[in-house]
C-alpha cells in the first residue's frame, strides 16, 4: 500500500504517519511545506525507515504535486495539510485561503490528471480522503449534535476556508467521478500538538508559571478526541468507508474550556506539587470574535458502519498528554523559544 500524506509533519499528520509506517508497514510519502506548524522532529520515529519518504513542497504548487504523484504513484492520498489555527485566521486569513482552498483545489486537479493516466484496474483501487473539521457546521446551542447532514454554517475564516475545501472535494467527486471520502472531526489533543493551541499552551504555561489565558468566561464547550483515535479513524475511513460519503469523527467527551484548564492544573499539581496550586494562574481574557459556543459530534455512522470507537476517554487521554509534555521538552522547548510563550494563542480583538 502506497499512501501519500499531505501535512504529515503537523500534529495529526505526524501521528497518522507514525501509525501507517510503523504499525501498518505501508509505504508512505509525506508532503509538507514545513510552515511554523510543521516539524521534522515530530517524524523522528519514522526517519530512516525504508518504507518512509519526506518531500518538502507546497500543495499549491501544481508542478511539484504532479511530480510527486507521478514518481510515488500512490494508491491512497490522505489530505491533512492546512493552516489550522483559528486565531491566526482572524488576524490574517491570506494563508488560510491559499493553502486550504487553493491547495485543496490543486490536489484535486492533480489527482484528476494522475487518475487519467492510470489503467482501469489501478484506478479502481485508488482513494482520496479529504480531512476536515466539525467547525464547518458552526455552533450548537446547549443541546443536539452535528451529524453528516448538518448544514454548513462556518463562523471563523479558518472554518470558512475548510468549508470551501469540503465543497470542492464533494463537487470534484460528483462532477469528475473521483473516489473521494470526507471526514469531519472534533477537537483533537495529544502529543506533538503545537504549543499555541489551548491544551499544550495550558500545560506548558502552567509548567513555566505563566498566565493561563481563557477566552471569555471559559464556558465554550468542545468535544475532545485523542489524536491517536483520530488517526485510526482516518485509516478505517479510507480503508472501508464508502466512496463519496462523509464520516463524522468525535470522542463523545464534551468539556467546557475552563474545566479542561482546571483538570490540567490539577494533574500538574499532582505530578509537580512544588508549585501547586496552579489554578491561581488562570486569567480570563476578552473573548475571541465569532467564538462558537459548543461543538459536539454524533459519530454513530462511523461507529456502526465501520466499527470504529475511541479508545481513550478525555480522562485517560489528558493524563497521557500531560505526561508526554513532561517527558519530551526536547520537542517543545525549541518551538516555545522561537514562537513565544504566554501570549501565544491569544489574539486581542482588533489586533
Ligand atoms: P497542523 O497545523 O498541526 O499541521 C498542518 C501541517 O500542514 C503542517 O505540518 C504544515 O507545515 C503543513 N502545511 C501547511 N500549509 C501547507 C502547504 N501549503 N503545503 C504543504 N504543507 C502545508 O494541523 P493539524 O491540527 O494536524 O490538522 C491537520 C488537518 O486536520 C487539517 O486539515 C485540519 O483542518 C484538520 N483537523 C484538525 C483538528 C484539530 O483539532 N487539530 C480537528 C479536526 C480536523
């Protein structure tokens, strides 16, 4: 099995690549531009393996993508490359439109050209998975869940760019008969998560006795999924999912942001009691503009049709995650030094 993974040096992509190369033994080519969010250090475990290759390239570069497809000749494409941080999209959406929209369009067109040159038999086995987010569905009230048929209603520039990309993928599947599947997943957390996102930011700031910024009153609810469970779901979807279908992926583990931050403080207080209690570091900051109140995913379709189920609960996953950050400062310290600490991840309105 030859799998081309875009965005494989990122948070979820690197987890997926580690699973496919090590546990599955697939031949994998990672295509990644190595933006600030991509790190070769996240791929150290697979580096040097005979079934693994890395190509530094921009998914918006049609010529580079065509050359990569022609030389690697993938059976599967798993498309994760994206600009992914909502706050950055609010400050400047340019890179989001380029990578998430034009980049996805470029990959779809590259795939179309590549399939035209394949025999019918080779074309038959080919599949393309477009990886997306539940943020395309907008915000929920205090009840209900997003399903695969929920209407699109994105709030942030990030979510809008992902929604546009999803529509392109679905249109290319229908119009050009491309064998595409789409997945929409809830918030992920786990090892190798870039330290600008809520969970790693909170762990590392708490560890270094810095302020723990929480938007608004911390009431916003997210449905958290451990990254290893998401990567397994992606493999199951591309393996056994029905072509043309969308699958929602979620952890059925909703938490208010403030409860997530408090749980991390409590865990660190247990692990490193000398600086407890860390809740004193929490600081409520002006809310993110357009901040969605609640996301919750109904992943019944994926569970019943394809037999996937999350293995980690938030409780087990957050303990693993905190312990990973405590044990792996070689990975995060250079990123923190380069990209700053306390204020990272928080953009004041109008800035
Ligand atoms: P990430 O920001 O950690 O990684 C993105 C990767 O894409 C980086 O390695 C980066 O270098 C690469 N990249 C960016 N622009 C590129 C370009 N033009 N060409 C090639 N490579 C480029 O993101 P992530 O959190 O791992 O998310 C991966 C995918 O999963 C994204 O499509 C995201 O929308 C989706 N997703 C993320 C979450 C989440 O909670 N993190 C949840 C659901 C869906």
